C-alpha cells in the first residue's frame, strides 16, 4: 500500500517538491565509504577490481578478496553465509556501500546476489514467486548513511563481460561525478501491457530548471536517435534501438521484464546491455517476479533521489520496494547531480 500511496503523492507538476521523506543532509557517500569485493578465482574480477581501486584511489583496507565459483551463475545459501561473514568481519562502520566486481554469480537460489549480500538470505521466497517479497527498510528512506542508520550496505555488481566494457563503465562513472548534465529522462509505455505495469508511476512530461532536466513520457515501443539520455525506463522483453542512442555519463536505464537480471544467460535482454550501450547503472530480476511493479525501480523515487545528489547505488536501492529477486548493476559511485565538494579528485 505504501508504494501506491507514494505514487499519488508524487504525481503532478511539482512531483519532486511533493516527495515525502525530505533528506536529513546532503548526499555524501563517496569513494572513501565504499568497500570493494573481488573474486580472486576470476581473472576478470581481479582486473576490474584493480582498475576501479586505482581510479577511485581506494585504500588497501577498502578491498576484500574472496573465493567464489566461476563455473556457475549461482551460489548456495551456505556460500552466501560464508561470503557475508567475511564481509562483516572485514569492513568497519565507515563502509556504507559495496561494489562487487563480477557479473557472475548473480543469484542465490531465486534471490539476487546484491540482495543476499545487503539483506541476507530470506527463507520462503523461492517457494512461491507469485507472492510479494519482503519490503526493504531502505525504500525511499531519507538516510544518506545506510550502514550507520540501518545497518545495511547497499551493494551493486560492477559487472561486465570483458575488461574493455568494464573500463568504459568505470571511466564514464568518474566523468559523471557532479557534472550536472542537461539531459532528458525518457519513460516509454509500450503495447506490452504486463511489462508496462509501472507506467502509471511514470512522471508527467515537463521541464525542470534545477537541475536542468527535460522529462518525456511517451507511448512508444522504442526510443531512437536521441543524444541526451540521462534516464530511460520502459517495459519490454527486449529493447531495440540502443545502438542509436547516446547515454550521458551517469545515465540510469532499465526495462521491466522477467529475466533481465540473468546477466550472462538470459532468454530475454540482459540488463548488461544497458551498460554496454553507455548507461552507468541498471537493474533486473533474476527469477520470475510476476508483474509486481514493487519488484522494479519506482520511476519517480529513482528520479527524485538521483537528481538530489544520490549515487547510483543509493538511488537504485531506494527505488525498489521489494528487491529480493533483483540485482543492481553498474558503477555504484556514479553521481552526476552530486555537489563536488565531498569528493577527492586526483
């Protein structure tokens, strides 16, 4: 119920000003508060982690090496328990969020691995996927320090199929920091009714002045030949035309479909395609979510927190009410609307 009441509060021309839960303080999560987890069994994970640590000047104590399988896309509940024990023993109270430097494994049974690392394993969800899953305490929460306030570290897979793709993602995320883009947020309602279940939550077309952002709410199957994409949300099993678009640094993009979070072996379009097309972060579900909009990013909540300075990991995590079956991917530190002052540059 909270999810749908929120949509009513946010609708209308002044939706951003009407959003509940005013921030207690400006968004501040930065590289000094990020923990990086690397799978030492995976050469690509090692390469991605080394580059990310170098570009963000992470200290050795911010980097944890673990051992995970590389021959399957899942880990067991026991393997998750061991992973979380290592994370909790290694990182201190200053670590507010996590970057996991791999594309697989991406799930624990039917749950997304980012959920498992952040919230722990939840019994019973996989027995009936047609039911609601636990609501996240972090959904639309005003906290700017999630571990301090809620004892959770929102996590994001720093995922890529190869190093060149990962390097592009990391470089673009750095470029995005505080660049205040003048872009457009595109929301497409398609003819696919089941996958357009969150269309009523799309913000209306309008132009904001602070930040400079245009919002286009469209009835269309695809978006093509746009060079100013900072948000793109739609509902389709596969999204065409991505090669014709230019995503601005820090762009967020996702599609509501069942298996977008099956990153390396999906029968639909993998959410990795958004990153390969130029977006800095995305989200998808790893098991059949049915058409609950609560299991996907709430468009207005995502937009509200991101344009108020949240990093990608904060904004995306805050936008999903029931995130158990989902996986968050991309550069967690991408934050194009952030005030530059808290960030240390080289």
